[in-house]
């Protein structure tokens, strides 16, 4: 087994933290895009 397959607990925590931040950023971006689309549609009607 090569060492690249298993990570130290610190690395696992870092990855989890990074994943959480990415999820939050994608939710925020999605909300902004959605509100922009709704605004454009509402003004178009």
C-alpha cells in the first residue's frame, strides 16, 4: 500500500473544512443567480 492513499487526521479535517466552505460558496452563488433571474423575469413581465 502506498502512503498517498491514507491521510493524517489533520489533512482529513482540512479537506472537510474546505468542502464545507465550497458548499457554502455554491449555495450563496446559486442564491445570487436565482434572485438575478427572478428579478430579470419580473421586470420583463
